[in-house]
């Protein structure tokens, strides 16, 4: 796993490098431009926000987050897909750095959806799209790698590989093959691990960078040792140590670990040299106090020291090293299995059979737990992988069919029987649209039928009742008029209850359509205002989704945000429709999303909708919901 940590650090350092010597001058000049009499606008403003996020990311996460939210909001307004996916990727990396891996994956997937949209936008060339895909695939693979989800990590690494090969990005290929080799090694698939390490070494030679060849050789040492091929293991570890001997100041931990590994090899039959092994262990132990050492590194060295002491029958010293090599029981991992086995053997030699039995049982328990966890994790990963591959296959099929329809359309125009061919094409397209709808329904397993009624009651009737309660708490100069509004609202609640029971649309939508329904709704809400921009024309399903979302967001603003003003805006252009609900309330705190926002995400998911939240403590909240047309 160490190489993945190094990769992420390298990415962050490269990002910082562009701003390092001139970083303050760069961000200061951009911020000064924003506050000048002639600030950047449109695309220039979007690029400025994007650069400020990148510039502040290495050393001021709060400012980076603030500019990131601004860039994200403006990207929706300007349809800036390239910058949007980049901003989302950086937000995901921030969650990755905080070890919030599930949230990082969710945002990375949002960024992938944006790149999917870039494929059909003539503003972006293939190189830009490939670069975005490869960065995201590699990043998602790293997250799954850190979660020990080997199957999913390998899948995303392999998706990045063709792009690396296409542009001959050699160092990226080396790192990818190394990562995949490490993952196969963790799964005890030594043949596949060896195959990928050898590929990494081959590509490393093409780079001419000795470091790119050395890391895969590190992995090969472990493979050859576990395969019992001690000749190859000793030859390879000597090659690795030759590099680290020259770079001990830069790579002290790797030098110590490989020196300890050599000690273990020198204890094997056919290569046994206890004196040489002891010298190696003493060198490795001298690095134990290095600040870069993690527990896993220290454990490796102590295990080697334990084995050398056992070879010399220094049992009490071996016991001390063995106990230092393992985690406390509460944090034990599968890697402790080797230490437990050594301790069982030592206690047997010392005649303490009860303690030896304890560690034998620990070996059994940890192997049983690992087997169960590994099996369950494998099943879960295979399920996710199956759904992922199914979606990717359907997208690829639909993309091919889109190209086929284009050629059919051209042929229909050229053909003498243009009218007949055109009619046939229309029929085919309509059928494929129906097939796409069926595929989308099948993939959205979250929206099971049993949840529809509960969700509609929460969104529709629940929202109206909460609204009625809020109206009752709002001072009014005319109780008579207020009572009349209560009666009207109660009438709407009665109608809504009947229609919810029959899974029909709200009364306003049924009669007047979305714009009129939202306008009437805004009138009934204290301090709410509604504005429609563009010629709003949507199918009934999308109108219902946006209507429910508006109800939920306004209701949340009234109940939770303590807002005194709420603005509802509906805007449509040729590519997407956007619902925006803004309030001047107290803002949302991170991690406080409730059932309402969860319902909104589930409602818009089948339409590939996206939610963007811009909020600050005491400065209100802007929530944008975008549905592609």
C-alpha cells in the first residue's frame, strides 16, 4: 500500500508546485482581480474560481472549499463541464485525504457522469476527455485499494490502462501494474502478482528511471519468497538493496524493510547464513526510531529479528521481538498471523504450553475471521462490479446504436425512398427509447415499489401539513383572510391525500402544469418568490419530480433554516432544466442531510439528475437540482 500513499502525495505536491514559489502572488493577484473595478465575468470568472481552489488546496482547505463551491455553482450556470469534473475530483480527493472513502467514491462517480456528458459535447476534444477519465479511474482505484477492495480496485485500474497505453504514459503504466501486482499479492494470487510486477519492470526500463524499476522488484522479492524460490528472491533483493543503499537518505524505510527481508531469506535452507542474517537485522533495527516508520514496517523488522534470535536459540530475546511485532488484540489484523505462529513456537520451546495454545488458537481465529470477511467482501465487491459492468455495457451499446442511427439517418436522406426509410428509422428509435427506459428502471434498485407510498406521503402531504403549521405561527394583519387561506390549504391537503392514495399527480400539476403549480405554491408560502426563465416544456414525470423537490426544499427552509426570504427559480435551456431554491437562513452544517434531501437524490437519480448545495453558516443556502433533457 505504500506506493499508493506516495502517488497521492506526488499528485498533491505537483499541484502545489505550480503555486509554490509564486503561490501567494498567484492567488493574491486573482483575488485582487475579483475585487477590482473590472472583475472577470463568465468563463473567465469560472476559471479564476477553479484556479483559486487549486491554488489554496495544498495549504488552506477552507478557502479551497469556498472557491470550489463557487466554481461548482457557476459551472452549472455556464455548463462548464470540464471545470465541473475537475472541481468534483478535487472535492473527492479532500474526502479521500480525510479517509471518508465512501463519500469520496460518491463524488468521484458524479465527476465520471460529467465526463460522460463531455463525450457528446463538441467543445471538448478526445485528449481532454481521456485525461479526465484516466485521472478518475486511477483515483477511484486508489480509494478501493485503501479499503482493501481488491476486485473493484483492479477493475478501475484496468479501465485506466488503455488510456495510459494510448498516450504512452510510461510512469503511469508502471505505477498501475505495481498497484495491481500488490492487490493480487494480497489475494495470495502469486502468479498474477508476478506477471504484473514483471510488466511494471518492463515499462520502468523504458522510462530509464531506476526508481520505476525498483518498486516492482520490491514486490517480486515477496512473491519469490512465498513461492519458495529463494535463489530468485536473494538475487532480486540484492538488486533492490543496491538502489536503496545509494538512496538511504531519501528511502530509509524501504532500505530497512528490504534489509530485514534479506535476513529472512538468509535463514532458508540452501542459503542459510545466520551470521549474515544477524548483521542484516542489526542494520534494520537501527532504523526503528525513524519518524517515517509505520507500525507495519516496524512489525516486519521485529519479525525478522525474532526469526534470527530463534535460529540462534535465544528464546527469551526472540519472545521479546515476537511480542513487539504484533498489534494489541483489539486492533489485530491478518498480518499478525505470522507473529502468532512464531510466538506459539517460542512458548513451546520455553515449555509454556498453555501460552503456546493461546497463540495457536489466535492463529485459527484470525484465519477464520479473515476467510469470512474476505468471502463476504468478495461477494459484495462482485455484486458492485457486476452492476457497474452491466451499466457500462448498456452505455457502450447505446453509444454504438446512437452512431448507427446517425448513419441510418444520412442514408435515409440520400435514398430515393427517403420518406419510407425515415418512418422506419423513427419506429426503431422509439423502440430503443423504450428499451432504454426499461434498462434505467432495472438499474435503479433503490426505488422499490414499497417505498413510493411512504415517500409521497412525506413529500406531499407531510410538506403541506408542515406548511399549514408554519402558516399558523406567522403573524397576519387579517385573521379573516388568514382563515380563508387555511381553508384553501386544508382543501389542497384533502385532495393531495386522495391523489397520493391512488399514486396520481398533485392537483396543481394536473390542472395547470409545473410553472403555474410552483407559482401558486410560492404565493401560499410566507416570504417566498417564484421566477421562471425560458420556455419551460417538460414531460409530466419530470414536472412531478421537480414539483416534489421544490416542496421538499421550501419545507426544509421553513422548518430548519429559519429563513425570512425564499427564492424559487425554474430555468430551462436546450440541454437541461434547473430548479434553484435559495434562502437567507442559518445555513446547513456538514453531515446534516436528512430524509428530505435523500428522497430528492433518489427521485432525480433515474433521470441522471444532479444536486449541488452551496451553503455557509449564517449566510443561507442555495440548492440547485439539474435534470438533463
